């Protein structure tokens, strides 16, 4: 009986073991993977489906037009007026620069229309974008046609951008009028001694003009028609001085003018006999006098330009 009982007990254990196995097999047929595996598979399937559908949805919503960022700097709005000026005349420059850059460096170049490098440049410095600016300029150039180019350059070194616009201007020939010439000092005068002559020895150089001694305040006038190509002050040399570009293409220079007496501005046209200033002794001068020079090829216009002895012209104008 005990043996039989043992035998029956063993059979019962084997039976329950077989039942658990069959139940496990049945469960595997219904759900072959654990719950966490099923969740992972579901998430992966959702991600794949989303990735496959996303391009189509995007193409439908954007319309297929790609976004293009605006440039750092656009071609400037740029005008130069007037289109034609006399030599030494004034130009008015108006410009506006746009783009993503907040500030740019601006300059204007004048280039010969026939080609070549700039012959004159006006640096306008750093300017903010999105604003309109105006500048005045009196370029000192010979008559001819020129291309005015305004160039705007971003300030940063990396990825530097540049844009430009152009305009055309003409510098016209100064009208030539007949003029026998007017003596430049309108009052009693003298030519002084040998030390006042053209070519007289000076410390470190030679005298480049003729001194005309006269009382302080005596009017100084233009000997010929032309325009004022230069007006300045040199404390240790010429003092207050003026340069007239004459209708004969020569430059006439007037130095040591009395302080506060100069009545002309750079670029201004003058007729023969128009007052420029008055005799004085400004700068480095011994006594009141006018230092007068004539430059046939222009006052320091090139390395080869030089003054000539003005005495023959002065004597002809004196009559």
C-alpha cells in the first residue's frame, strides 16, 4: 500500500507538472513575449510610422518653398547730385544701406570711366544700416567723366560681406575768359630787396615766390578768373593762405594773409579782381607782405610740378 501510495503520489506530481507545462505553452501561444517587450515593440512601430509619414506631411504644410535668409548687406540706395559740376564744385551724396548687419564701413570712390584704380576717395566711416545719410564732397580732380562708387563692408572679419552701387558724374572744363590780369595787391606796395625774389636762398630751401610788401590790411585780389581750389592755415609757414585755380589752368598761391580777412571758400568761383583777403604777416613772416606764387602745372599736383618766377606776370599786371 505504501508503495502504491508512493506510486500514486509520483504520478500526481508528474500530472501537475505536465499541466503547468501545457498552461505555459498555451500562454506563449496567446502572448509569446513579456509585457515590457510588447511595449517596446509598440513604441518602435509608432516611431517608424511617424518617420515615414513626416516628409509627406511636411511637404504638404510648407508648400515646397525653402527659407532663404536675407544677405548681411544689400546693394546700397545711392545718389550723387548734381550730375555735372565745375572743377572744385560740391557734390551731395545721399545713401541708405540695408541688410542683417547692424553697422557697416562706408566709402565713396571716384574712378575714371575708362577704367583704372580710384583717383579720389571719401571715407564716411562706420554707419548703422536702415538709415538715410547725406554727405558733402568737393573732389579735387581734372575735368572728365567719372564713376562714383559707394561701397559698404561689414565690420567682422569672418564671413565679411560687401555690396556697392555706382553713379556717373562729370567734372566740366572751367570756362576760359579773356583776362589780361589784375595786380594782386590793391594799394601801395614794393617788391623789396634781393631776399624777396624768387629763388632766393632760405634756410633749408629756396624762395618759391615773390614777396610784395604792403601795409597790413591792404586788399589782396584774384589776378584772373577761376575758383578757390584750396584754403587753409599753416602756423609755422604760410599762415592763412589761398590757392586759386585760374582760367588759364595755372594755380596762383597767396600766403601770409591777415587773420580773419579771408572772404572766399573752397570751391567758390571768382572773377579777376575779386577780393580774396588782405595783406598780413600770419605764419612765419617778417613784417606784413604777400608771398605770391605761380604753378603752371598745378600747385603740388605731381612730383614734377614746380613754381615759376612770377615777376614777369606781376610787372605786366602792374602796367
